[in-house]
């Protein structure tokens, strides 16, 4: 097997390859029954740092087993298109098509920083802004980190309650009244709180039974 070059791969792509938008992503695929050729191509691509999926598909006789290689990651697709597009002959349109699709997708998923900061001026929390703009909070956070606006950690009321309870439990306090649990306490509550809680549970059960009894009566 001679040495693979980008020119060779471009020609091979013209003949044996296909690329385009498939479902929610993009894909470039090569397929051939000659294992030696495909091995060499995959080795060449992996040598250039491309994450290549390489597999073979059994075909019914009289066809031979076909060896398939593909690349799907958006970033890598853009990289390989930049290398192949100037060299291919029949797949120029497909290359451009995939490139435009990826660029449009990136543009769509980019967040307008000014809009975010305007929301912030109006007193929205970062989480609320993310929700309003239909993006993930983590994505917004990454943008803010990129722009040097590092948001402080913000906790919701519920989260604050959970944190306070966790801290109380760790330091041997009751998670209800935050007083020391004492020797008579349970793992979470002091004795008075535990008793009150047990009472409440018992009463709830009683109320349930009453309700059921009145229904059946
Ligand atoms: Zn308590």
C-alpha cells in the first residue's frame, strides 16, 4: 500500500465517499471492500488526529464484506472539509453544504451577550435569564466566564434550605430547629422535634383511615 495523501483521499472521497447532513448531525463516510486500502486511510486520518469510527459490514454472497469509516463530530467535520474541499472534484457542493450547515448551527446556538446583560440589569437571576432565552444554564455560565463576568454561585430558596439542613446534620444539630440534637435525638432531629414529627405522622395516618372509613361507610 503506497502512502496516502490528501490528494489521494480527496479522489477516494469523490469516488467511494459520501458526506452530508444526516439527521441532527453531519457525517463523512468512506466505504470499500478492500481492507488494505481502508486500513491505510483510517491510519492516515487517525495519524492526523481525526476520531474515525471504523467498522465492517457483512454482505450477502456474491458481495464481499464492506469496510466503512466515518467521522461525525462537527468540529472535526469542519477541519476535514477545509482540507478536502480544495481537492475534491465531484463533492464540492456537498462540502460547502455541510460547511454552511455547521456554521449556521453554531451561529444559532451562540448567545447574544448584550441581551443577557440587559436582562441582568432588570434584576433577573442567571438561572432565570437562561430559562427565558431557552438555553442551558451551564452554557450561559460558560459564556459569562468567557466574557470575564464570572457569576457568583446562586442558590434557590429550596437549595439554601437543603444546604442549611445538611450543615446542621453534619454539626450534630436538629435539621428543624437547628438546636443541638442531644443524646435523646434521632439522626436528624432533636427529641422534641422528633416527637412532634412522629405525632404528625401518626395523625396523618389516622386522618387517612378516617377518610377511608367515611367513604366506605
Ligand atoms: Zn429540633
